[in-house]
C-alpha cells in the first residue's frame, strides 16, 4: 500500500518529560488519519517531528517518500501545516496574508494574487478579504489559517487540533472543508481531542496515550474492539421508571445508569433487546424509546486507557505544545 506518511519508533524527550515513546504510524495516500488522545499524549510532538520542525531522539519517518531528517527540504515542499493557533498576521487583511505567503513561496505577484483569490473564494472568505484579520471571528480566522496552509498546493496536510475553540457551526464548516480537500486527493493527518471529530472525518484512527500509540483501526473496528453495546430505555410513564431499572439491571447483570427518564446499561449480548421488550410488556410497561447502539469512541478510549478522553483546555490553560 502507498503511504504518504510513515513512522517507526519515533521517540522524543524534553528533559524529564517523555513526549514520544516509540510511535509507529502509517497513513495511506488520499486518506485521513485521526491521531486521537488527551493533552500530553504526544500528538503535537509527533506532528512537529513529521513536519521537520523537531528532530526525534530515535526512530525513522518518511513523508511523501522522503526522510524527514535527511531530506527535510523535499518534505517541506510537499506539506501544509495548520497548528493549534492561527498563524496569520492579524494586522494584515485576508488577501494580504495569502499574498505574503505566496510571495515567500517564490510565486510571482500575479500568480500569488490569483492563488489568493482562488482560496478566498473556495473558503467563503471573499466578503472578509479586505478586512484586517484581527476583526475576524474565530471560525473565519481558522478558515483563513487553513487556506494559508494550502497556498503552495501541498499534497499532505497536518492539521493539529484545527477546530479547538470553535463554536459548533464553525466546526462543522471546517469539517466540510477537510472532506473537500480529501476528495481532491490530499492526505491528512488530523490530531484532535474531539471524539466526534475523529469519528466524522477519519478513515483510520490511532489512539495515543502517554507518548505511545495504544490502538489503531477504523472507527468501527475500534468500537467493535470495545465489545459492549449501550442499551437505552425510556418508559412512556415516569412512574414505571423503577420497573425499567429493575428489568434492565437484572437482564444486563449490571447496575443501570439513570439520566432523567432514560435508563442505560452496557451489554454484550444483542439478544437482550427482545428479552427486555418481553419482560416490560409482561409488566405492563409502555416504552417510549428503546435503542441498542455500538460503543462510542469515548467508551473505546475509556476501555483502552482506563480513563475518559479529556476535553480541550481553555486557551488560557496549559497546552500540549508547551508541555511536550
């Protein structure tokens, strides 16, 4: 299989902190790999090594077929990088930011202006093109930041937590942009702490914790590995809630959780669904909703690491880029 990104045994320490402890990665060309993990898991450090911004202490890696140490210049000609924070100049307009990058990449003034116009149109930024970037909302600024990483038409993109701090609508807009880039043939390595983001965008996922990759697979494969499914039952009449809790607990052989009117339990046998229906029907309980779903990525992460995935910290908090 043709891999645009490949790494074996990447290790990196910062003093007493072990940021990477032997990371292996393989990203097929034209796909999205979601690098999933909490703060301090080594995601940003891995991206910086692959983007030739850091030298690993050990291990090997190639990007676009070029060695990240011996052929760093060739790697840089192939990649685009969007970090956790917008890298554009807030005192320049959107157009000026893209023109500046184009000129730095050696494009002629005419070619740089043409490419800037294309990107502003593609990313829905034309109306904001002549405004100073410091007046942009967070979502618009992130779109400009991603556009800036595409000025050189990179084949391979590193997106390091690109939606951190965005509101739900802006996140969905950026997801659509990433899907469009992949349809056009780009290869993407996406780091994220948002489990739904990895589920929505990634063809494959590598789960990281404490500087190591602890599991890999498609989202469905990882969910299947967790084993358990989640049963949720809501009675039409709230007075039947104790009966539902009793029936579900007995059949699932576990203590159910109750959130408002919904009773949930982790189960491993899908045959429990008709059994619950029969028992509740015999008890005269009318059910409003009854669902059985596969494990979520959050449940997968919990089963793999023993702790839930952490939510992104506030921008005033400590970031992985500082820690590791």
